[in-house]
C-alpha cells in the first residue's frame, strides 16, 4: 500500500474536529484521539482545528455544559494542542447561558492559544445572549464555529437548535466576526441553508457531516463560490475524504480547490495560525 496521503500532498486544514478527554466518561478516550490523528495523517491533514465539548453529557447535558465542564474540556483541549503544536489548533467552547463565565473562558482560552470560539446548541443563534460573546470575538479577532441544523422545522428536546437563517441574523449583527456554519452535510436540508446565507459574506459553511448527497458541493459552489467554503470532517473523517475526492472530479481551478482545502481557513484564522501550510504571501488577497 502506498504511503502517499489519500488526499494528495497539498496543505489541508480540518476546521471542525473533536477530541475526547478523561472526564467524558470513557475509558478509551486516548485510543479515540490516537485513531483520529492516525486517520488525519493517512488522509493528509496538515492541521486539525478542534474542540472538546465539556463532558459530552457525562456530568452535564451535552448541549448545555456546566461552567465547570466547559472549563475542564477547554483545559484538556489546550493540553492536547500544546502537546502537538505541529498538528493541532483549538477552539474554546462556551455556553452562552452563563455569560460572565463564557466571556472569562474566552479570554482564558485565548491566553492559552485558542484561535476560535465553539458554540453548541445551547441557545438559538440569533438570541441576544450571544451578542456579548460576538463582541469579544470581534475584539479578539476570533472566528466563531456554531453548531447548526440544516433547516429548523420544529423544536427538538434537550437542545436549542439553529439553522442557517438564525445564524445569518447573528452574522448580520456582527459583521466584523467570521462565522463558521457547522456541517453543511450534517443533517437536515442543506438546500435550504445555501440561499439563507448567500447574502451574508462573513458566514462560511464548513463541508463536514455524514451526508454525501450528490449535488451538494455543486450547489454550494454555485450559490457561494469557493471562497466561502471550508473543508472539514467533524466526526466522520471518511466523508470528509469523500468530499475531497468529489472536488477532484468537479473540474475546479487549482486555486479554488486550494481555497477550500486551506486558504479560506488561513484568511479566517490568519495565515500565522498554520505555518506548515504555504507561506502567507501565497494566500490570495481577499
């Protein structure tokens, strides 16, 4: 078997990754983390931009982590990133229902090297409780990755789900913040999301998710263009690889493919966040 990366030799940034930790109620957490890094190396991922989501429901609800659980997960993620600076970058995860703690945790995370903010389905995306977080994100220059269901048609128990329209309203209120709309292929009606976010230039869908619907990439490119899309895996790394294979057969210019693979991430987070990618002067001007 060839040792060449399955996704080719070019730089590749996964902007939506997750890791486990000892306080999440699993004894195999180290094996899970090691498996992700092995798969990332096999695919050819240059950097994983990752988060740990509190205790993943072990000691507080999955989408409503307690302040203690959020802080514990962030400390674990900071330690993982510090231990592997060649491959890992990270988001600080916060629950906006605890405003003072969330703001303090963002400041603490940034001091520990976090390059973005992760928001779960803890509050509807257009809720005013998110405004203080976004104001701090703007001041700190931190992109915000928000969990999204593609087309919200009803309420779901134990979470405050948001769709593209909800996140678009937040992004319009905070034009200085770069927002990442999570997992375009991760559930629901992606065809609803594309027109909902088309006219909000600071909102960038990531392509992660377990869905591999034919036509999704074509439609995303038609509505938004290559400059608005970010490559990512979330939990299903095999579908992330499948989307890279799909990009290869769409006939896109090499610059467009590079934008999706890593350049758009470098624009959002700053090229200095990814020094193992090509030099900063290769990032096409925005």
